[in-house]
């Protein structure tokens, strides 16, 4: 349980226990909905299953997103360092073993999809800076900014970056 400390916490946050597994989800109410669509679809497919299997199925969505993040990182790095395959391989390996990213890629949260969208956005920015602006890259960049914000509010930092690239 939670130890109530006067001045810090007035009441324990909402909790729930299913099959002796402690679930804690106070952030879901205020988060944007985009990430939760894919786990909800998996949940619907596993409605008749055990709760643990439902949770593992939904967490598998995050694992797939983590693998996508590593692949997208390799694509971005190939565009940043087109001549140096070794840098791409070493950096992608480093990314895949970062403890916080592997944690985010194994649990049910929206951080990993926000990372996917912002990494894709970085790749599009690299393409714009290398090969020039075209309407398709511009629309893709703006779409990724919107998808990022609809996934996690903290991706709002991408707006000044994209605006700066457009001004450049």
C-alpha cells in the first residue's frame, strides 16, 4: 500500500489488485488516447482470457513498438551517417540495451510510442535538411508532431524544432 505523508499525499492514489497483481494507473485519465488504441484492441481479442494473459498481450504491443523504435533509429542513423555502417550498428545496439528504454518497451505505457513518433520526426527533419523541403516531408513532419502530442503531452517540445526547420 501507500504510506500517507502529511503535506505530500493526502490520500492514497487509486489502485487495483487483480490475481495478486498490483495495478496502478492514475495517469490514464489525463493522457491523450492514441497509444491506448492498440492495447485496447488486443484486450478485446483476449476478453475471455485470464487477466494476466490480457496484460501480457497488451504489454506485447509495447514490445513491438520498442522493436520498431530500434529499427527506426537505425533508419535515422543511416540518414545521418550514410557512409558509416559501424556507427549505425553500434548506436542501434546501444539504444536497444538502454535500461530505461527497455523498461518502457516492456510495460504498458505511452512513453514508447511517443519515442517512436519523435524518432520518426527526427528522421524526417534529417531528410529535410539533407535533401530539401517538399510538401510530403512537411506534411509528414506536421503529422508526426500531432501524433506525438496525441500520444503524450510532453512531446510538445517538437513544435519549436519543426518550426525552426520550416523557417530554416
